[in-house]
C-alpha cells in the first residue's frame, strides 16, 4: 500500500514541472495545452498501476526502493521556469514561430539592388548607366581657334617623310578629285506632244554642260512648232557659266534664233537654286537689231513617292519694245504655267503627263489675233524626261 502511494506521488511530481512552466500564459497563435486538460485531471495511469499489482509479487520487507526515490533528485534537473510565466499576453499580436533550421531569407522579397535603379537617362536606354539622368553633367566642347602648337612645324609635314616631289603629285590628285574634275551632262527636260484644240504641236527643251565645279560650258535649245509645218520658234544658246556661290551661277554667251526670224543675241543670265528647292533660269537678251528681251523660268519637283513626282512650272517673257517681226509686244508679252506628273522608271527615264496653259498680253495679244491665232490656249501634254 505504501508503495502505491509513493508511485502516485512520483507521477504527480513529474507532471507538475511541465504544467508550471507555462502556467497562467495566454498566448494566442501558439497552440499550448489548456491547464484544464492536464494529466492530473485524468487518472488512468494510477488505475493501470493498480492493475499490474507489483506489490503482491514481492514482499514489502524491501524498503530500499522508497529510500532511493528518483523523484526526489529530479528537481535540480528541471528546466528553468519560463520568464513569461503568469503573464497575460492576450493583447500582444499573434506570433508565428519559424520552423527550426529555416532559411533566414525564406519568404523575403529581395529585388535586385541595382545601384543605378530608378535613375532617368533618356539618351542612354541601355548599358551600365541605363536609367541615369546625366543631362546635368553634359559638358559643352569649347569652340575657338586652334592652339599655337598646331601652326608650328613645316607647312607640309609629309614632305619630310615621303619627299616633296612625291607629295606634290599626291596633292595634285587630291585637288583634282575635289573640284578640278571635268564632267558632263545632257538633260532633255521636256520632249512632249501638246494636244490642243484645232492643232497639235510639239515642244523640246534640252540643255547640256561640260566642265568642273566652278566653270562650265552650257548649251541650251528650245524648239516649238505644230505637226506638219516648220517650227514656230527655234533657238540655240552657248554660254560660259561661273559659280559665284554654292547655289548660283552667272552665265554669259550668245544666242542664235533660226525661227521665226534669223537673229543673233548676247546673253547675260543667272541660273541656280532658290530656297525650297525651286530651280531658276533667268536671262536677258540683246539682239543685233538692238531689241532687249528677257525670260525667266522656275520649276519645282514635289516628290509624292520615291518615283512619282509632281512638277509645277512657270515661264514669263518680257520685252522693252514692240518687235512686230517676232509678233512680240512691249512689257509682259507672254506667260505659261504648267503642271506635269512624271514617273521615274529609272532615275534617267521618266515619262510624264500634264497640262499647260499659255496666255498673251498687251500688243503680243493683238499681234496674235491679227494673224488669226488664239492668244490663250490650254494643252494636254504627254512627254518624256531623260538625261545622260
């Protein structure tokens, strides 16, 4: 009986440290056994011990086991009491205990810590400094004359290495390739048939040149007439052209008229490129009879596509006096405007079609009416533009 009492006391002592460690704790989020459900409330273990009846098998004369109770020496081995024992922690936030030996960075959101992240750099979309705004660090390159050291030494330093004669030949070739080369071109700007009421006609406007960048020989011709009759107008010009700037040439020379009357003229003119790529060809003429006339032509290529080009064109004729032999009156004698649409089959072969309108003014209008001709006419034109 005494042994049974001792066993019950030992079981109670071994259960009490586990209960005392967290007694009074209220820790939400941590699954802790409730105090009400401690092993002391249940007494199945004493019942099992009585069922085995170990005392009936051995006499109770052996009192050594009660004297050496293991439970009496267990208190020093009990774990230290919980420092939070008895605390009410119901108001503290829920704490999820990490698993043992978990990765210290598990669940962390660790983006790439680029030292340049977030910088704005519009002129450098990629690379080591992508995203940086380095506009404030831009340095303006100083503009000024060359340093004095650049003007020291020989004028042609290559002569000291290759010899003066060898470099003179090389400089001559370089000079010729950059402005001294002689070239040529022939342009048939208008070779067309004009369909108009009463009488169809033809018109040729061509020119060619030979020379360098500065000086050239220009040849020009215009021939106009009706099919089945001699030309109404035929002229030829031979001009010397000198460039006065990158855009304009001054031209002077002679002009010979074969129709309507044989006559020679002196020519002074200006040819070049106006702003907005308007081509200008203007000239004044002094005939061997003392007559002074002038002409100005302007045209502009409007590229609709790479090969389809619309060309508006205008021409005016002026005269200081009446020239009855040529049916020309003083002042503004004639004006012509046209619109041609051409398609470049190749760069030097372009057929075209369009409209051309001519109108005579002043005494020129009176001369044409006296000859039975209409001073105004509208023509549908079909032609070809080529060069080589």
